[in-house]
């Protein structure tokens, strides 16, 4: 985690002061990784004004030491992290008002807090760490660039091998294998490979369906490097594209180019969304673009800022977002083109380098 | 989903009656799939005594129709599912007391319920659907068997190709590719490939580390078929095993065999755990087995029943559980052997068929 970690803890403490709380109980796993470097799936962190304490279980005993180092005091608990928390909190002097993450504490755990934590005042908080995460530092950006390169390299490698008659699952298998060989630590989300009418399902997974000549082939996937994600979509035509397929493709490609080129620091997510949406609406396909334009990526594949009709917040400098307009017609097919873009002070910068021209394959 | 669905809804309604509630708001995605067959990632379901209503968003418009059919009345909502819920609930006559899933509603959504749902009485519930899910029906069992076969077939295929000098990631890539070619819809959890000292990390992921002669090579992974998971672990030795490696391996293999053979309907999860644990303790390696013996598998890779030192509940007939003892020594390595086992009235039945003898590979 470089040592961005020191700066992150300092920024969080400033946010705590602004919100008049003395400490934050962090239960979101990506937020814990952001603050401490710990990549395990079971942990709790308390950040007070003077200390950072991480609680995890037996399974991570070895891992936590080398990942976290001096970034937190670590405690290995064999039974219940919650029970242990009640004995750790009294050690944190000057801690009266404690925030918890309202979107990352389930009702059952909220009840535990109300029952076991009566000694403190508890305050629900929203997005304290998530908003810090929207601005990527140089180290984070380097990791995303690498994840983007791995994804594009894998796609370049497998596209020449795709043939009609293969199943979507077989294409996913080749692609994921190439991602692993390129060094991807994991798959940030389930690989989508959708051919023909299934390309009209914005969240299809790969299936046993066979790819046929004439199909759109939509591939949406990502890579992971040092905890950070990429997320890219390309839509191909198997064999020769029909005029109707070209029309749909060109509208999406142009809408995507307009949106990527128009992203500026300080613009609202809503205005960013409108860049592509108004182009698609003017082309007469507005009804066919039902989802949002994009989302931030980083430690999670969906994070802030959002680019959608409802997003009022301005895009901060250093945000990395997907730009992914699409059009879909049930029973016929769909086209989506998605890239990862840095919203920089010097203008938008594409991080995913893979051609956007309509490509006939197979 | 066959039509287990009708029986499942009926069983849930009996549970609601027992708990004196008129309806349940279901927000857990696997629970929604269990009841309705819907496999999307964004939905809410309300089960009242007379109706089943499913709310989802635009992206799933086409998918929801063919997956859910007559199992629920489906509503496509373009904005907020929560807002729509407040207009749907008044249509469900006779609904006063509504349960919500305490482990699947975050505090923020609990606040929405408290603010938007003042017209109803809300009751936290735990595991109403999860306990139904513990007993697999014939259709579910057939899906798990297939997922187990896919996993074992993939492992058989790639083990002869593993060589010293390969990275853990390369092995994961081959294995995942073979899983896809075998028809796996996805990866129920991140593939673990851990060589040498990394095999001592019970939750290591695959890394760029190179496999060397003399290493333990621990591989823990699963397949998915029609929504259902398998989960298997084997530990190999690269090259010739040392006497010390054989000792550790044999203890785990024997402990696992004892535990698999001893599983009976009605036994507590704690007594099941003790079958393996007491064997390992008697062998002098008790300290090296820090995790639980196993867990249920089904729509999720970790579900009930649990086999652990704290699990008092009896194993129901039809449960499918993992049996996965392991021993780990930091800096040296670890061994884990895991199979999926049906706890049947006629005795335990192994669902994963892959040899358990120590195998020297590479």
C-alpha cells in the first residue's frame, strides 16, 4: 500500500473532526484495505485520534503481519470480533462518540452495538472513507493502469481465437486464462460473454449458448492488480455486420467518444451522464439506453463517483470512472462500449487502450 | 428452479405463521433466488400469505420474465426499489406485521424502513429462509453433484500439467479454464493456489509466486452449476515428499476420513467438528488446526449448517457440508483435504470423487 496509508488516516481524522466524532468503527472490507493494506475478508478496524487498531481472526495471523506492518496495531481474536471490540474500545482514551458505517453494518450487528456498546455514543456515518477513495493517488493510479493493461492484453490475445460454434463459456475460459497469465490476481466481477439476443441483457453472465455468425458478441470483464480493478467492455460482430448493427454500433461509439472527451473536473455526474445520453436520444435510441453512464473504479469495481441521471456531486480531480453507454433491443441484441478514464486536471485520460472501431471477428 | 419453488414458499409461509408475522421482506439475493429462481443481483421480494412480489430494476427486464415465470408477480422499477416498496405493500391485504432479514438489511436501509414504513409493524427475523435451505431437495442435490463433478474433472485434467517453475497464477488460470470448459457458470469463491510456505495461509489467493520442487501445493476451489456450488481442496507435494510432509498429510487424511464417515443426521455441528479435531489433537497437532471443520454449501459457498466448535444445532437430513480439516505451520506449509458430503438418512455420501492419497506431482 505504498504509504499513502499515513495520508489516508490523517485525512480520515480530519473528516472525523469535522463530523465531531472521536473515532470510526470501520467494517467495510475495501475501506479496511484502503486504510491499512489488509486484504483479508474478515476484520474490523477502529481509527481513533491517536490509534489505529485492527481485529481479525486466526486464519489471517501470518498474512496480517506482512500486509499491515506498522499501519495498525493488530489483534488476533479466536472467537468473536464483536465481543473483543468491547474490551478494546476502553483502551482508546478520549473516545466518547464513535461513528459506524451505516451502509456496512447490518441490522443484526447494529443491535449488537446498541446492546454491547452502551458506554459510548454511536453515530451513523455515510461515505467518510468512500469519498476519500474517489481521488486516486499516484500509487493507486499506477495499479489501475496495470489492471487496465492486463485486461486489454488478454482481450487482444483471445479475440483472434474466437470462432462461431464456440460457447460463451469457452470464450470466458480463454479470456480468464489469459488474464491469469497476464498476472490478474482475480476477477473483479463475473465475466460477461453474451452473444446474439443475449447481448441485450445488460447483466448476462457467460452461458452454454453457442456463438453464431451474425451475432453481436458483447464481452464485459476486468482484471485486478494489487487490489485495484479495471472494467472494460467491447462488442464485436461475428462475421459480417448488417447495416442495422452498424447503425447501433456507431451511435454507441460516438456517444462514448463524446462522453469520454467531455469529462472535466468539477462537472456533476449528471452532466457527465447527459453527454452520452443526449447524443443517444437525438439519434432516436434514447429508450434503448436504460442504465447509467458509469461509475468509479478502484479497490471496488463499483464505487464513487457515479455518472448517472441522479448524481449531483461534482467529479473530483483524480477520479477514475467507467464510461459505458449502451443500447439494447430485446430479442435482437445490444451494444456497449466501456473504457476506464482518469478525470485529471489536465483533462480526461483513457486508461484502457483497445480499439473502438467495429470489428468483425471469427 | 424445478418447482421446488411452490414447496419452498409454502414452507416459508408456515414459518411466518409460527413467528406470527404476515409477510417477509426478503433482501438477501441467494434467498430471493431460492424462492423465485431470479438470479440477478438487484431485487427485493415480499412474500405475504397470498402473494409473492418481486421488484427489480431495468437491467433485468428480459431476464426476470424467463427466470421467474409464475413464481412471483414481477415489477420493474426505474428509480428506487425502496420507494416503490411503499406503494406495493398497501396492495397486500391482511399484511400488518412484516418481518425483515436482520442479517441482510444494512443500517441505512433499516432507517429507510423506520422512516418510510411507519404504517406497518416491523419484526427482525433470522435465518427463516436459510434454515429451509439447509435441507436440499432432489433437484438441488442434482445441481450440487454436477458442480462437484465439474470441479473434480477440471482438477484431474490440469494436475498432470503442473510443473515446478510455474506460478500459482498460471495454475489457477489452467484450472479455471478447465472449469469453464467443463461448464462451470462461475467461480463460487476466489481460487486458492498456494505453494510452499504460502500453503500455511488458510486463505491465501493465487499469487505470482513460483512453485518449487519440495513444496506443498494446496488448491482450494469450486464450480457452479445452475446456481449451486461445489468446494474442494487437495494438497499435493511437488517432487518427492519428505517424511515430515507425509506425517502431516496422513494425519489430515485420516482425520478427514474419520469425520466424513462419522457424519450422521441429528448430530450437532460441534460433535461433527470434534470427530476430526480430537483425532488431530491426539496426534499432537491440535494447535495447528485453527479453523472449523466445515460448512454447508448450496446456492452459497458458505451457508448452514456449520461444523464448528460452537455449532450446537443438529445436522438435518439432506444437508450438504464440506469436511475440511487442515494443519498449518507458519513458514513451513500446510495441508488441507476437503470434500463435499451429503448427510443422508442412509448415511454420509461423498459427492466429490477425487483421490485422497498423497500424490507427488510435477
